[in-house]
C-alpha cells in the first residue's frame, strides 16, 4: 500500500519519528531479552518471527508474547526484570532500517529539525542515541514516561514540536503503529505510516487515517513523498 503525497520541493520544517519499528529494527534486541528470560525459566528459545509483530507494543506485550500462558498480573510483575535485561541487550543486536541514515542526511541537508517521539522509557531511548551517533543530531527526544501522557495521546507530539520551535502542522510524524497515527491526527500533525515496521497480521494500516503510507524508508528521501502541511 502506497499513497501519493504532495509535490513540494522541500521537506517539512520538522520531522518527528517513532523509534522501534520506524527508525530502528530493535526486534533482535527484544528477542535476545525474552530468550534470556525464557532460559532462566528452562524454556526453549523463540525465533524472531514469534515476537517481531509485537515489538511496537512495548515491554508488557513482549512478555505476554514470550509467555502466552502467563496472566496479566504475572506479565506485569516481570516487567522490571524485562527492562533490566533489555537495557543490557540494548543496541547489541539491533540496527537501523535500510535507508534511514540516508533519509536523515537528506533531511539535515535541507535544514530540517528532526527528533524522536517514542513510548519507550526515556532512559532507554537516550541510551541508544550515542550508539547511533545521534546525540547532537536528534533535536528532541520524548519518551513514554517523559510527560504525563504517552501516545496515542497527542501531548508528546505537541511538546516535541514546541521544543523545536515549530507549530504542529509544520511537522510530520512518521510511525509504524496505529497509536502513532492517532496521536498525530489529534495533534493536528500530518503523518506517514511506516509500512516497513512491526504490526500483527490482522492490522489494517489503510484504516488508520494516515496522510501517506510508504513501504521503504528510501522512498522518503524525496520531498514530494511527504504530505503537504495544512495550516
């Protein structure tokens, strides 16, 4: 599924991205984490395809996917252990999606301010920035616990736009999860659905209400692939 966008010659003035499943293919880190938890409980290792569709849903969803026989209470109780192990595995196995680095370079060359708005805890998101060489390049980082609300609430996107000195309609949000698109719409911010990311088989991105949907990050290296801002 690919929708045509605008015909502008320049990128939007601000570009905000989800992290996991949009910029970063972090599923291998998640797999290493849940397999350590399973090994500690004498359970066999899972394969990547078992957990990949759940990665954008966060730690609780990852635990539930790794231990489908557990109750929600057991999954919640294991969350601190999951986060501790995940921090140790952070960045050891993950990598940027193909085309992301050239995309960011193209944005920077056009003077675009870009940043990250994720539901990942802020300390974990900040831990990954130096590994990617993004400490000075990323203009704003908002994590899932940075503010009183997280996506699908619009507050993180509104705060990120304000931090970089732009109105929401002068930014575009790129994400692979329905919560990303719901948050952008509520914030009055154009959105792009990252079809290369993580989602479950029964999800229908065409129903999320995004302005544009693209299959590969390389397609976003063209300004015309981005939705036209609506004042």
